[in-house]
C-alpha cells in the first residue's frame, strides 16, 4: 500500500534524489543483459516513474524553514517568603515558565521530555 506523507513534511531533496537514484540503479542492474523488448511493461514503466520522481525533488521550491532547536525544561526552586515554588527555565534562552510546555514561548525551542 502506498504511504503518502503528511502535507507540509520537510525533506532533504538531495538525500531524496540520491535514494531514488540508488533504488533506480539497483532495479536497472537486475535487468542487465535482458533485451528491453522482453521486459514486462510494468518494469519499463517503473523505471520511468522512478526517474521522474527523482527529478521532481528539484522542481519544488525549498521550504521556508529553519532547523528545529531542541531544549529541555530545567526546574529551579524559589522561595517567596515561607512558600517555596518551582519555575521551569528553557535550557536554550533561560525563559521562566510556570508549567512545562511543548515549545518555549520565548525562543520556540521544542522541548524534549527526559
């Protein structure tokens, strides 16, 4: 069954093209010495589609994105008079938060849970 990636998934076009070309080369090498007229239609079609898919990787405009910055929440204890409390600080920008969020609201770092 064909798996279609979710919309907006970012990929490295160069790595994608290299993998498609590698797969195409493996498939083509299996048929060395076989007369093209003797190959089933679906094999010739598959080779053509594989080549086209590799070329398509370069036809799309690059995504306007930056690498994901990963961080983690660092708990720090404070005292307000007689009541102790905890604030969570982003390991990337030191922004304090009362609760652990998935992303830092200040710098946008994705928080890894460990």
